[in-house]
C-alpha cells in the first residue's frame, strides 16, 4: 500500500494556472493578489478586515502585539495546541499560562477558565491581558462563554482558528469575529486551505486592523493621515512603529485565493469522511470525536482516543509500519523542554496530559478515497481485536 498521510493538500490545474499567471505578472511580493485573497476570506467568513501574513505564527505574534501584549503581560492559552499559540506571547516579552481542556471536546474548558479567573481576582493575582482559545481539530471552542468572561475580566480574545476555516458556531461563521476580537487562520499545506505558507488575521476592529497592517511591514506607512508632521511627497514613507517583514507574497496569496474557490468542496469531503469514520468505527474500543450541538467542525483532524498510552503506542507503531502515517496532536505545550526551563512541569493540566497519551490522528484530507479509508479502518479493527 502506498503511503497514506494523516493530512495533505490538494493542488489542481486551476491552482497551478493561477500561480503561473502571477509568476508572469509585475508583482511577486505583496501586491494585488494579497488583497484578492484577503477579500475572498472576508467574503467567506463575513468579517470587516483581513490582514494576510507569511504564516499563522507571524499573524499570532502581530495579533498579540496589536492587543498590546508587552513585557510582563500575561497570555493564557491551552496546552493542546501547536507551540505557536503560546510562543506568540513570549515573542512580545509576555508570560504565558495554560488552561486545561475539556475531556470531551479537547477544547479549552470554559469552567476551568472561569475558575482560574475568579481565583486570580480573589487572590489579587495578575489577570491575563489576552486569552487565546484554539478551535482544536476544526471544532469551535465555547466562544460565547469565553466572550462573556472577556467582557467581565477585560481581556482580549485572539481565537486561534488555524484548524477551523469553514467551521460554524451557532449562527456565526468562524472568522466573522462575532465573539473574538481577532481570529487567526493558517494556510500551511496540512490545513483546510493552503497558500504554501501563510496566515491571516480577521477582525471587526479598525484600530486592531490598522496596527496589524503596520506591523506586518516594518511599521511603515504611506498613508498621509497616519504620518507625523509633513508629507514630503509621493516617494515619502514613515516608520511609525517597530514592525517586521511578515508579508505574504503574491505567489502564495493567489494560491490561497484559488483554493478559496474550492473550499466548499474541501469542507464537504472532510465532513463526509468524518461521518463515515463515525459509522465505521462505532462499536470499537476507542473514543471518536464528540461535537457539541451548536457547532459544525471544519474537520482539520480526526482524532481517536485509545485505552491508554501503551495501547496508543502499539497501534501507532503498527499503523506507521504499514505506511498509514497516523500522527499525534498535541504534546502539551508546557511539557516541551523549552517550557520546562521556564518553570512549567507535568501535572499542570491533567486532562490534556491524559488526552495526549491516548490520542491519535488518523488520515483526514480531501483526497483520501473511500477505499483508503476502509483500509485504515480495517487495519484499526484488526489491531484492536
Ligand atoms: C498550524 C498551526 C499554527 C501555526 O501555523 P503556521 O501557519 O504554520 O505558522 C498555529 N496554531 C495552530 C493551532 C496550528 O495548528
């Protein structure tokens, strides 16, 4: 059997043609295609502003800066995520802390968030300036409850929706920022839609959008209204903040734009595969994904929970040996050696740790055929028998 990855991109001839056209155009770096891609994402999810970046990691960094995170400020996120969701706080000189996940959804446990906030208030401990919930595997987290706590405690919500473009929460489409102050998407090849590398912030807040746009490109502006003092002429620009070169190229943007035209097909196939997995795996001694009834997942990942760590390792190794490239999402961020050096250690978030030892992501991507899926399920059944 050929290699079956846990996830991969689909690039068709229209995507290739779009990139070729840009290669032959006047612009390679950030140009008109970036605007087209931003507009396509805005139209798809219904926010007011979109700012594209060269990665979601860059977007998360800038989102934290736009939210005002600086030396000594506190950012809370979940341990069950990619390290970038926490690193972005450290880039700003801030500190990070973690809220455990819910045992069923694997998303931030909002009751634990509420308790931790109440405890900080009661004991006069520092409250977070920003909370970064993650829509794990494509399932939106409990956004309304998080918003309510944000209003009560005065923190900014940066929703890491790297897994979740196309997901919905109640009446809201992820990225419309009905609950979050900023939402961040990733367009890494393994995600739902790809631009090779890329990320985006969406927001309805003009100030945050302006700041994010500035920081994306060195803190430089050509907008006379933003300048200090006199505008010397058409050549003139001013650096009014300390930003970065986090720009997306037009090559990447046009690929993302072309892929956005196909997003409904991508999402539909993922949904279908998820339904089929749910059916085919029912009755087996493993836990299939649980969705709350107010969400639709974008199905970036399909994760199953095995009985214990030994069982997970046995099945993981056996499937990899058969070229079924299962994976694990995620090692709790704070157990990474870098975070342990900062003083974190095992035991902080027991639910995320138990989850980590038992979880396995099985193949989930647009091109996965029914036959391949049946093969994966058949092997799992044999291994669990
Ligand atoms: C992929 C991912 C990121 C980082 O995305 P890049 O575009 O690779 O920088 C951040 N957070 C989560 C949850 C992710 O899955």
